[in-house]
């Protein structure tokens, strides 16, 4: 079976006026189906960049990324959009919630992209209950929520389409340790059901939930 994600000699350069930033420096690794991987490394080492490329949100500068054997460089925009929509759940480091939509609308958004108007109205509540956000907040907009509550909305949104790949950038960074552990239990449960999970974290307790850790330093995988 093909790895669910494979990086082959991937370089990511951000061209800036002040000089190019080499965020990923010839990275190669594979993620097998059903793995639970944590990614750790110092601030600025390239973790979010790596996750963005895994999520097909950004193309590599050179090298290639294979998603279940298919190279992203050969995919057009529509194919990439469909891949993201149908297979990938993304929890962003800074949430990326839509400020004008309320909680239910934010969580339902990927479902609407997938099935048009035909959304299951109970599904959003189901995932919001799973991340332990209380019903009284469902009509609030992100500005009317705490950081931890926004984080739980972002997690619920990533789960709504039952993704088979879940990419998480510091998913518990704004949560107290009790809520953080229940989120990690939820991820473990999803992983048991077959989801492949990749989780960026600074927190060794979070990394303990994973099968293995990829360490990244200065854009390179540290052995
Ligand atoms: N959009 C961008 N444009 C230019 N440079 C960027 C951009 N995004 C990231 N970088 C640079 O690339 C490098 C890696 O950044 P990245 O965000 O991947 O780090 P990180 O490991 O996620 O850090 P943190 O733990 O602080 O979130 C840094 O030097 C950063 O300044
Ligand atoms: Mg980051």
C-alpha cells in the first residue's frame, strides 16, 4: 500500500525582500495509513510550514509530495481543493475561523462545501459536544469567545467531514490541561477508528499520545 503522505526531497523557500527564507531544507519522510505522528521542534524550525504542505495548502518550491501515491505537482487547483475538502481536516495554529459566522456556521462550513445545501443539521452539534463546547455559545461569533473556546470550534470544524487525515497545529495550546487531555483522548479514538493524525506540539505530554515523533530543527529532520 502507498504511504498516505510521502515527502521526497522537499524544499520550501519563502522569497522575501530581505532575503530568501529556507523554511524546509530537503525533507524526505513517509506517513503510513493509520499512524499517529507528533512533530516537535523549536519556534521557527518549520513545523507549520511542513503541516501546510502536508495539507496541500501551499506547494513545495522543489521536490514533490505524494498523497496516496499521487504527486501534488501533477494536480490542478480543483483536484487539490477536492482532496483537501474530502480527505483532510486542518486545525490551524491561529484557528482561522470566519469572524462574521457564528459557531455553528463556522463548524458547518466544510460540510456545506462538501454537500452543498444538504447539510446534516445535527452533525455540527455532535462534533461541538465531542469537543465539549456548551450549547449556549453556538450562536456566538469567534470574537465573543475565549481563546480555548475558539480552539475547540476550530477542532470541531476540522472533524465535521470525518477526515481520514487530521493535521493539527498545536491543537491544545490554548486549553487547560484537563480539556487538553480530553481533546487528545478524542484524537486517539479517531486514530483507533482509522484516521491518520499528524500533530505539531511543543508539549511532551501531547507527544506521548503519538506512535512516533518527527523532530525538526532549522528546516531539517533531526535524527
Ligand atoms: N508566509 C511566510 N512568509 C515568509 N516567511 C515565512 C512564512 N511563514 C513562515 N516563514 C518563515 O519560515 C520559517 C519557519 O516558520 P514556521 O511557521 O513553519 O515555524 P514553526 O516551527 O511553525 O514555528 P512556531 O513554533 O513559532 O509556530 C521561519 O523562519 C518563518 O519566519
Ligand atoms: Mg507554527
